[in-house]
């Protein structure tokens, strides 16, 4: 059974939210996650929301101090870059020398995130993962912070890597763990509750 994640994460800020809401088609894809009460899975709630330790407590993690602003497809199963945003045609795709295999539409999204980073001086994380039967078929994260960082999972050699000008550098943790550190979120394991069953409607930011 396939599983896909295709989302953007950043730090919440009123000015940023207002700006994104002004972009046609964006307001219904913004989610401000500032608590974890939206966890649907009883299994996840048993350790994420409980002070009583159990066999899964080693996976427990919190959120950054002010939460996370998530740009996520409102339609389940659809990638964020597949949406028809009215402003997208005017965006010139960014050129990335360290390209993990992005499509033209994804490169347009990267150009938008790079411009948002420069405008608001916040880190932006684009995370993409495709799994089948519990095995990762494709995974990468692109972070716009002090510089562009590209992290990817080498499925053939089963290695977590950062792509660099002088060649790939092996990571000490997973692609997701490494990339979320840019948003002040430290995951103790690969488990991230926002990739589990979650009540997204509870957190949708509406004008």
C-alpha cells in the first residue's frame, strides 16, 4: 500500500500567514499546528499525549515553541505542487545544481519558497516522501535557511545523505530528523506524528 508526504513546513508568523492568504488558492492549504490534540490514532495518543510511559514512549516528541505552519494539500493524495494556483504561471522555476530529481512544477515551488525565505527571513522546509509496503522509494527534503540544503535518501545503498558541491555527505540521522532541526524540532526517532492519522481540519487557517 502506498504512502506519500508532500508538504512545506515553516515557523508561524502573522505577517507571513497574511501574505500567503493573499495568494489565490493558498488560504485553504494553510494549517497552523500549535498543539497535538488532532492526533487521531489511539496508538499514537497513548504515548504522544500521555505522561505515563509505555513501550512506545521513546518515539514521543513535541512541537517547536510557536508550533508549525504547514502548507499541505487539502485534497488527500494530491501533491502540493500539483495544485492549480493562479499565480504559478508567472513564477520562473529556480535553477538548482544539487537537484534530487525535481519536476518543473516543483522547481517553481522552490522558487516561491526561496523568495518567501528572503522576504520573511524564516527557514522553509519542503519534504517529499513516497513509500510502498513500508519501504522508502523516494525521499528528499530541501531547506531554505542560511543557504539551501538538500537532503536525500539513497534507496539503493540505504544511506541518508546531504548533497553537497564536493559530493554527498552521510547524515547521522534520517532526512526528516535532520531537516526538521532547521525549524527547532528535534525528533528522537524517524517517527513524526504529523505524518500519522491527523485531524487537519482542526488546524486549517481560514481568512
